C-alpha cells in the first residue's frame, strides 16, 4: 500500500467537465487506499475567492469533503487558485499548505512546491506574483464583487499570456540554479512540484549530493497520473483512466 499520493495541475473548471469527472472518480476509487493525498496547486483553473459559485467549485468541494473521511487531504495554492482560503478549507475538510513546505515521508524530508516560484527567468510573472502576495493588493481585490473579480482574473490571464494554453511550451520551465538553491537551503534530497506541465524525474548534483526532482503531470480529460510514495520511499506512477 502506498501511503502518500501526489497530484497537481488539474485545472478543473466548468469548461472541462470530463476532467472534473475523472477527478471525482479518482477520489472515490484511488484516494481511499492511501493515508494522505497532496494536491500541489492549480486544482482549479481559476478561484477568485471562497464565494466561487461555479458548479465545478461546488461539486469538487463536496467530493473532497466526502473523501477526507478516509484520507487526509492537503492542498497547496497554484498560480491559478491562490485565493483558496479558510472557508474553502473548512467546507472541503482539507488542509491548506504553505508553498514551499517540507514534509516527512518515512525518515526523509521532502520539499513540496507548486513550482512557479522556481521559474525565475519569467521576470514579468515574478513581478505580478510579488504584487498579488501583498496584503494591500489582496484586500483591494477581495473587496470587489465576484463578477468583477472573475472579469479581472480573465483579463489578467489574457493580457499576461500566463498559461493561456496548458501546453508546456507556453509555460516557462524552472531555472536549475533556483532549484539547486532550494535543495541546498532546505537541506533536502527530494523535491516534488508541478506547474510546468513537463512531467519527468531530474537528478541534480548539489555540492556533491545527489538530489531528485519529480515533476508531476497535468491532468487531461481522459487520463492522468498520480505519484505514489510509500514509507520506504518507493515511488510509483499510477495511471488514472476514465471509466
Ligand atoms: Mn501553475
């Protein structure tokens, strides 16, 4: 049995009902066999506040809450759904994680991150990210109506070109030096992230230490994959197929 599951970049929305259904199927069929499920960002394609009124928001929140009876579910913000807050966390019976955060599996520390902070060559994006983490910006944004917030989010995505498409070539990759800095600073040998839609396993050599970076795949309407890790640190990619 695998004790921890990791997924990211589902980009769930009313426009992708098949992917939403695949996730709900995953929560029923795959998640209960594991102790912990980690969702490392961009669960939703957009989330402008906990008053989100989409059908997808309601269905997914309910399904998470139901699944959390069997599995502890941890959710990290992505660059699309960074406004998930305490109400969402309570309603979905999930725990929000800071980005980055270090967890322990067996006797090893593992760093989890969405991954966008490591794309340091995307200067414009990092500036925008910096802005939206300021309390003043958040307060001003939250004070707007739901319709206004949705319109601003849509406009921002169109203007910035930020993940206009979900294709890897339209998303900047991480910078190796930033990755290596984090391996060093957090003193870890395993890092798991998503965001770039470039699923792979990379080996980095940091001051003579061999470090592994696992990049999670994005979800599609008929297929996805979940990374499973047990207490012995065996890793396994399990395909998730639509029935
Ligand atoms: Mn992302």
